[in-house]
């Protein structure tokens, strides 16, 4: 009977510095893109509403 444990290997290598940097850059670009979207949509600085006169209200 074969021993399955000898074929099963765990590789405990930490990700290299280049791959961690690439992931960090991708995350930073995603966050910056979301920030630009929020800024352009005006979610934090909504435009003031125009006052409506009584004659313009529906009856």
C-alpha cells in the first residue's frame, strides 16, 4: 500500500516582495478610483435644492 503522506507537501513560502507590492498597488488604485467616484457623484457635498414657490406646487 502506498503512503499518501509522502506525496502531499505543504509549501510554506511567503509571497515575495514584488507580488505584495503589486497587490498593494492594485488595492490603492481601487481605493483611489472609488474616492474619485464618490467625489464626482457629490455624495459628500450635495447641491442645494432650489426653493419652490407656492404657485409651482402641485394642487
